[in-house]
């Protein structure tokens, strides 16, 4: 899963197909993402000190990560992502549509090696 928080994605399957939004949270264990304004449901809340009015609270639910596609920052169209190793040994995400960098994933390899015990 290469999608991260604050990435802009488009929904490619489901009831909200074609809608864009910003990723608010990534749940890597369940393979889900929460996208701003997508997959909204109503949660019925009882009156309490925290919520004195009660009623229906609208919130976003998680959608499967396979149902979203990253928007390329250069072209503005959906793209697949890849990971490539740079000359200094660091890894970066990149857009397969345009080849533009999407940020560093890991530091250079010399910094990632474990120290001998």
C-alpha cells in the first residue's frame, strides 16, 4: 500500500465512483482508507454530556484501498504508483503515468542497514 495521508484520490468502484477526495486515514491492517466526503453514513447518537442534542451524526466510513486510485499531481488524472530506487539508495514513490516524484519512502540504504550485534 503506497497511498498515504493527504494524497488526493479518486474512487474507481462503488457507490461514490468518480468522486475525488483527500485521504484522511489509512488502515494498513484491514486494507482500508478513509477519504474526505466519500462513503458517508449516519451514526445515531444518544444524548449525552458530550453530545447534548443527540441525533444523527454523519461520518466517513473506510473503503477498500483497491477501490481508489491516486490522482497524478502533474496531469490531474488517475494513475498507478511505483517505487524506484534512486542513485543515493533512497526509495521514492512515483507516478507511472507521468514519471513525476511523489515523495521519498525510505532513506538511503546505508542508513537503513541494521547495526551488528
